[in-house]
C-alpha cells in the first residue's frame, strides 16, 4: 500500500502455490512422512491430490504462468493480492 500511495510505480503481489513436484515439493512430502503424518512421501502426495479439486499436482508452468500474468501489463491494476495457484485446494 505504501509503494502505491507514494507513486513508486511498484506493484506488490504474491503467489500461494500448491504442491508442485520440484525438489522443494519432494522435500516437503519427505518431511511430513518423516515426522509421522504419513507413512511415506508417496502417501503424502496422494493425500494432496485427493484433496485438490483439480485432481492433480501443480506444474511449474502453472505457477510460472500466474507470475508472468501478475508481472504483465494485463495485471497493471492488480496490487496487494495473494493469488492461490493450488488447483482449488485452498478454498
């Protein structure tokens, strides 16, 4: 809000990604299995997929497309938002 009211021309938005099969996503699945929330990383991933209305994990491109949109002129009047890119899981 401060950047906008001071006229810096800076937009500040963020992305809330769902689980994406990257090194970070695999690490999260491993961590939750290690602390006993799931029997295995694969079970943890399966639980996420089952709870995601889109029925799948995200892909790197899903998140990248949202970032490109928010950085583009198409989003020039969007400022201060958090955009879930999680297949509907956060709803």
